[in-house]
C-alpha cells in the first residue's frame, strides 16, 4: 500500500493487541517490495520443478533445473513429499506454487519468512498441501500478497499468517493458535478458520482497512479474539464465538450480512 499508513500484521499478535507492527509496501521500477524481503521484480525470476532427493527448499540440488525457484515452484509428484525450510532462513519469495494433476499431498514444514506474491497456490491435484508455520528471526511467518490465493491449502499457524492487498484465503482450512491478518482489500474467501488460543498464547484474527471475512466459516474459541477495524466487514461469513472468545468492531467496520452466534 502506498502512503504513510502502515499495515498491521498478525505477526504482532504474540504481543498485546494494542501493540502494532508495521509493513509498508513500495512500488519501485515495477517491483513490489516488502521490508525484510529481497524480491526485486521478475527480471531474475526462475521456474523449477521439485525433484528431491533431499527435503530442503533452499537446496538448489533438490530442484530441476538446479536452481531455487523465485517465480513458479512446480510439484509433479517427486519425493520426498515433506519439504522443509531451514530454521531462521533468510526470507524466501515465490510467485506461484503449482501442484500438477495427480500430485500427492505435500507438506511444507518449518515454514517461516515465506512470501507468496503472484498467483499464489495453483492446485490441479485432488490433494491439498499443508503448511506448518513457525516463527523466524525476521519476524515473518507466511504472507500472501498482491492477488495470491491460498487455494485449498491446510495451514497450521505456529506463527503469523497474513493476507495483504487483494490476496485471498480462498477455500483454505486454517487452524490458528497465533495470528491471522487480513489487510487492504484481502478476503477470507470461503475458508474454514478455527481460532483457538490459550492463557499463555492468545489467538487473533484481524481484519483491517477494507478487508472482508467474505463467506468464511470462523469458529472462535477460548482466549481468542476477532477484530474488525477501519472499514472492514464481516461480509457474509458465518462466525461462532464461544465463551472466552471475543468479537470487536471498531471505527466504521460493520458486521455486513454475516451470521454471528455468541
């Protein structure tokens, strides 16, 4: 987003909800830049297909051709089907994760500092990929931005997951024990989101600016908080908030046509 206003991301949700982090997007010579991410446009973008035999995303020897992709990462069925990210790896950028027809259910473990900023997940397989998100020294978890889609991914948040600009959670299944953020005109799509915290780690879902919960199904459990701010809307979502959970509408945000059960 251009301008001086910053985006509040779910990565700050490990702190009190009044504490806000900041991310500012900048367009420079056609490149969409995010502080902490080294994406420099499409000039150097590479496509590659997962080939193994190792399991580490950042090892070029596991890709064909032997280069870590920055444009489209293609998964056609090669083993191993569990892909790992090194602990505290430098931030990784990718435009598209493409799963070909017949591809098995890939699992991405130790996901951190991972920015998906193009088409997002394109799944032509009947099997859904799983992303297990963890913390990173950079302060970033998993970020979908621009028009990126989470498709039908299964996402488990051990750290923040953020949807920015016009990104969408699509039909993803998200189990949140940390923070999920929807900012700018991002949408929760038709996602199924379970929001469950603990006394030591509250769980947060934040909708800001003109973001929408769209047609999502959200179950808000104990020690869990859903906040709509600025002009965000609950859209046509179905939201169930149990004892110990809280839903808040601030500024000019609205419940839209949502069905909210408390």
